[in-house]
């Protein structure tokens, strides 16, 4: 499992956890459960986690496919700089957010799932991974070779005319070494 | 529309039947719990949340039974073999086993969500009833205890625990609650590690996490053992709830209203899932037995561009064209089995695979083989298979269009070799009269071994005067200026400058409309089978073209699309 980027799985897990936390919170609030305040916190935390985790990170190796419409989220997440780039911070945030969920049944599953996501992010951070935004590629600069309609100004390099003239009387002496190395087409 | 029916009708039918059964189960059990007399008192405490919890449970039972079946690949192979009489369409459905597995998994996830939400409500309302928040009847019902002469209805028995924590306390001290949380957690982990992104790039994570299904099924079987959903049982004299519901003070004191008795339902989940669990166990056992069988190396060849060719010999191993095997090399990894299409023909007495460097496992295998001394045997290898895919059907079609993209060209190596052998032996099983082969790749790098094969076939077909039996077209999609310059300078040569084959290499992607037109023109009355081994995007394109160029008229050309996928 040498090449795995744990952050990719942590990201999927965290996004799922956010949704579960949110759902549990909605049920707790809508059903007016005991401890609905914790459920309300679950709703807010769930939304926050979903927004944070929606933009996928760019992979260090291989092609990265972003989620649909993630560009605006990428811009926002990128704006927080090292807070969102560093996975230790994320692991800590998720761990902190998940704790209140444990105080009420409706949010307990969200709490455990988010806790697991936090652990996977910790593993990712220890292995040195970090979040990179997926930005649209700028079109490649066309190399400026100049117009092909302009003919070359200088003649190609040739040895001086005296050596070029065919010397019939002395064919041996007429042979010369090329100034530039000539190799056969590979 | 008619073309759509020919090509996807049976799939649609199966999906409709499956959804029909799901809907029926949901509605039936919803009404059973929402209208049944037995649950009158239970419903008084819980309302319709009881039915909303039990209906998805029934759908879950059904789908958990189904989910193990599509991944019993040996069972599917067996079914395929026995369907030989039932026509292509039936057997083609077995190709889509993984799609069905995923669909059933989505349904399980959805129903788990509904089931869980309904039970969250149930537990909260049980808690409220127990604390006397609701009406007199609810409190009376909740007070019933489990003693010699009474049985309880409300599973929350103790009131000592803090009211806010009681639901969590109930969940973690009952079998149903504990198993429920554990298996839901297992399900969530399985789902997040099975996302396409994770599956395609980090297969090991997907595969190892997926084994949490063992925990899932173990928990599922015991989930109902606590019999926590309780209904009223008949007493002697009977307790008529219509009469007695408003007289809870007098229960047990008047003859018409004895204390109502309750009991939980018999757990049923195990009845649904035990069959597939046994089948899956047999499947894994079979894989293990296959793994223990000796596999000897006949030849190990390093091909150019980091492609490893292995020729293996296994006792009693029989294969068909285009089938694949799973390889396991304990030296590299104990648990991982990886699929590879075989490139040998059934007429040969060995099986060969061409393995390309594509990840951890393949890289390690190639490096182990590279360090072996000449003529030595390789590391122990387990071979499971062969498993059938669509290419088994290729000889049934009069005309076959074979499209191989990149590494997807591998099954066609087996097919072309087999065709060659069958032709030499004048095998009557060969119904194929004409083959069109389209090979798409970015560069022929890593496929030089396939070019060699084509050269051999080309030569032999010329010798027999069968030059138009096989029409093949190569498309290099990764061309650049230097290619065209070189081509331009050598256009009048007989053989292609890149591959050395007689057919010229085309540059860029094929124009499928033109190709299908040509096939249709040259074969006006045939049934044409189109086989693809390649990317999903191309599959969609070809599927559409097959539908577009097929004629409903049975006398005219019809295209059937078959796809391989790993």
C-alpha cells in the first residue's frame, strides 16, 4: 500500500460523516428530542464539514478529478491558507467537532464517523500529505517561433567556395571533414 | 425505441422486477405494522414510525440476500454454462453483475438511512412514554414489566439513567441497538472506500475494507435476536383493546380486561441471508482450493516496455477464448487476487498472461521475475478461474466487430489465436465468417508482442488465400508531427512503417459512423456482434452506434453490443 494517499479516503469519509452528522442533527431538532441543542450543533457542524470537504485535493501523483461544481468551494477553502492546507489542523478540527455529537443518540453515528475521518486525516498528515487546490489549467503558451511566411535571412552554413568547387584533378585532396557532426537518422 | 428494446430490454425488465419486489415488500410490511391489530398498543406509543422502521427492514432483508449473489463469480460461470440453450441476451445479463451489486448496495444504504431515522424517533418516543410525558395509556403501557404475570412492551425498562442519555443507553445495552450501530458503521466504511476514486487508485484499501462485510452479516443475523419490537399476544380471557384502552387503571382487576401480554417477533433475517452466505462461503472455499493446486511455470519472458509474459501450466485447467483468471502471489500479498485476461488460445496446452506494470502488485511481480535466474521456477502462484466474459460468444456471431483500446486488446489476442487454430483444424464450431478488428492505442509501445501476433496471422492468412477473413485497422491516437513527416516520406511502401504490417496505420480516432456503415454495407443480412474491451466512454459511443445501425427487421443487419469490464 505504498502509493496510497490516505487523504483521498479521509476526504470521502469526512464528507459522508458531514452528511450523517447533518441528518442526525435535523432529526434531533425536527423531532424536538431531548438534547436538541446538541442536534442543532450537529446541523451546523455537518454543514461546515461538508463545505470544507467538498472540494477534492489535487493528487500528488496522477490525474485529479474534482467533484461537480467544486471550483467556488476550492477558492474559498484555498483562501484560508495553512489552516486548510495542513491535515493536522483538519484532523484536530474534525476531532473537536465530533465530540458534542456523542452526547445525544441522533448524532452519535455522525460523531463516530467523523472521528474515524479525523484519524485517517491524522495518518495522512503524518505521512506528509497536504491539501492542494485543483485549479483550471491555463492554456499552454504557444512557443513564439515567428511567422513561417518570412524566409530565412541567412544562407545555411557552408564551407568556403574554394573547398566547395569540385577539384577534378585532385579528388583525394578535395575531400574535407564536415564542420558539424553528421549522424544517421535514428 | 425499437433498437433500445433489442439491446437493453432484458436489463430494464430485470430492474423493473427488482424494484417491483422492493416496492411490494415495503408496502406490505408497512401495512402489516400500521394496520395490524397486534400492534395497536405499540402504535399508540410510536405512531407510524413503527411501520416506517419495519418496512425498510423487510426491503433490507431482501437486498442483503441479493447482494452476495452477483459476486459469486464461480456460481455465475456455472449459470452461464447452463444457459447455453437460453440465448445470448440471458447470458449477457450476467456480465452486468457488478452494476447490479452496486445498485443493490445503494438500496441497502438508502433503506438503512430510513430505518435508522425511524428508529431514532421510536427510541425518543419510547423514552418519553416511559417518563410519563404522554397520556395515561402510554404511561400505563410503559410501566408494564417483565415478571411472572406480565410482559413488557416498552423496551426502556430503567429510569435511573439520565433522561437525555437513555436513548444512547438503550442502544448500547440491547443486542439490536449494539449490532445496529456496529453494522451501520461497517456499511459506511465499506461505502466510502468503494467510491470510484478510491477503488480505481487504491485498490488495496477498497478490497481490505470491503471485508468488513463479514462483520456486517454477522451483526445482521443477530440484529433481531433481542426481539425488541413487540406485539400483543392473545391472552385467555382475551384482552380487547378497543374496550380496554381507556380503562388502563382496571387492567387485571376486571374480567374483560386482563393485563395485556406482549412478545417480540421471531427474528427472520437469518432465513433470508443464510442461503447466499453459504453460497459465498462455498465460493471462497473454491477459490482457496484452486489456490492450493500446483501451478508450474512453462516460460517467463520479459517483453519490451515492462510487459511480463507468463506461461503457466495447471492440471485440469480448461479455458475458453477471452476468459480471465485471478492470480494470487502470496510472496507479494496474501489476500489480494488480481484479474488478468488470458492471451493464450484454448487449443494451446498452457495458459499465458501478459502483465503490464500498473500498480504496486504488478510492479513487485515484474521486479521479482526480473531477478530470477534463467530457467528457474517463479514464486508460488495461485490461479483461480477461468471466468467467462462476453468474448465466449464471439464465435456465435456470423460477423464480429472487435474493438480493443490500449491494454484492452489482450482478450482479442486469445480470440485471434483461437480463430487461427480453429481455422487450421476446420473446426465446425466456428460460425464466424468475417472479423473486423479495431485496435486503438496511444502508441504501440508495450504492445509489440501483439504486433508480432498480427504479423504471424497476416502471413498465414495470405498463404491460405484468406486475406479478407480478417480485416484489421490500427488507430494510433497519440500521433504528432514527427509521425506524419515520417509517414509522408514513406507512403508508397507496401508495409506500414510503424508496425511492419500490411494494413496501414491510421492516425487519430476512428470515425465510427463510417466503420459501422462499411460493416453494414458489406454484410447486409447478418447478425453482427460488437465486442469492446476498453474505456467506458467508448462503450457508450459504441452502444449508441449499435442501436443506431441495427434494424428491427430480422432479415437485415443487427448489431449487438457486448462489453468487458474489470
